[in-house]
């Protein structure tokens, strides 16, 4: 399963850029629903519960489809799956832009969610190919990839209000996806050495991965990170409007900025790992800081401005975690051919955290107030530190470039 060989020692940064761009346009589809909420309410008369499904359907699909999509990547090939994901996203966004009723819009969001899943599993599998990324650059390449989610969501939050309506947001998201698709078609060559697809093989491969232990720890660590991150960021605009008395657009801009600083942590992790830094120290330290910051934020023990600055620290330091975990995924795979399936499992862990975090925190805030939400975030941080320690013990050392 290698791309047509050019050089085993040179990183093809143009392909890496296209991979990151594919993730970026996929994340745009997540963020656009959040920023379009007031427009959808006014135009289609939707309630918050209905709009919530427009976003959460992505996580639900990822929760159940990660491993099968990983197996499809190994069977069909990375390029084909990546193209299918981009095509599905572009077409669904265009059809959604023409929707006049909720059922059709929701149906297109299901297709967009499927496209997001295909992209988010196939794209990092491409970065594990030594004909695309030289071993010495792998950690940095995965750091760039791990920026796709905060960057895409922040871009949607910033640009969405400037487009004048939700239809324009949907059309724009379709157009930029088409541009990335054309780039992938032109620059990413076909892969060879694919495995035959079979449900029996999928079951056998899944069993091998689960017995290995380290992929499960990796998925658990990612799930706990996502739980903490989305526990805060799903409610950050509301918290900012309530505590800082800002309007909806200002809250969106501040939330976009807070999401964007997560990129700093992603890039910092890549540079530290490329220089031989400790994965355990990065994961443990970042989880401790996220847990402590989340505790203080939800307990509201600081004035408004320091609390928002603490949100920035929460996001920036938290960015160390996904870059470290994603670059560790090939190391956790029992064999090179199973790496795409392990990426699928990691995405399932990520999506589990996205589903559980907002639901758990929203429920306890309604029932017992923000103090209880603080305990959830702190507890998740403790479990994440334990998972990081266990993961560091079982991961094999990366090969020398």
C-alpha cells in the first residue's frame, strides 16, 4: 500500500498541504451549522433540538463507522476513499443549500457526515506512507493534520456571519470542497497493494487490534480529550454571552479565537516530538493543565476576562494532545496494514467524547449547576493521565529515520 515512488527520503509537502486542506473543508461542515443557528431558526423555524441534530449526526456516524471505514481504506485505497469523501461532501452541501425544509437538510447532513468520516480516516492514513512523508518528518506532518478541526471550525465561525445567510454558507462550503477535490485528483497518485475486502477479515482485524491493547488506550485517550474539549467549547458562546454580556456575533468571534489557538498546541507538539520529546510528558502535562483550567472555568472563581484567558490556555495546551496521539497511531497498530483500521478506531474514540462531553455537561448543568460540570472535566483529566501512562508503557519506540 504505497504511493508511486518518487523518493523515500523526501517529504511531499504539496500532498501534505492537500491532506490538511481536505480536513479543513471537512471541519468547515461541522462549524457552519453552529454559526448558522440563528439563520436556520429564522428561515426554517427550527428549534435548538433540531439544529443540534444537524451537528451531532457527524459524531454519531463517526462513533459507529470508524473501524469499517478504516477497513475500506485498506481495501479500496486511500486516494479513492479521500475522493469519495470530498465528492460526497461537495454534493451534499450543494443540495443542502437548496433545501427548503428540515428533512432534506438533515438528509444532506447525514451525507456530509459520511464524507467527513471518510476524509478524517483516509487523510491521516496517507501521511503514514513513507513515499509521502519521510520518517523524520512524520510527527510534524501529523501536527499539521491535527490542526484541521480547530482551524476549520474557527474559519466557519469567522466567515459565516459575513456571507449573509445560511444558503450562502452552504454554497461556499461546497465550492471550496470542490477546489480541494480538484487538487487531490491532480496531485495525489493512486495507491497499490490493496487488500481484499471481507466482513470476515474486518472481524479478524478488529479482534487483532483490540487484543493489542495500545489502540484501545489510544482511542480512550482521544475520547477523554474530546470529552473535555467539547464539554467546554459546546457551551462557550453561551457562557461568554452570560458572563461577559457580549452579543451573539462577538461571542462567536471570541469562541473562534479560542478554538484557533488550539492550533498552537498542535504545532508545538509536532516540533517537540520531531526533536525527540517525551510523549508521556506532553500528554500528562497537557491533560493536567486542561483539567485544572476546566475546573476553574466552570467553578467561575475568577473574573470574566481572566476566565476567558484561561479558556485560551485550556485550548492552546490541549492542542498538544491530538497531535501527539495521532502521530502515535502508526506505532500502536499491530501491523502496517492495520494502521487505517486503527485510525478508524481512534476516530470512534474521538466521536464518543464529542457525544458524551456536551450531553453529560449539559445535563449536570441543568440539574446541579456548573460546579458539577467542573468535576466531570477534572475527572476526565485524571483518567486521561492514567491512560497516557499506560499508553506510554505499551507503545513501541519509533524506528530511527
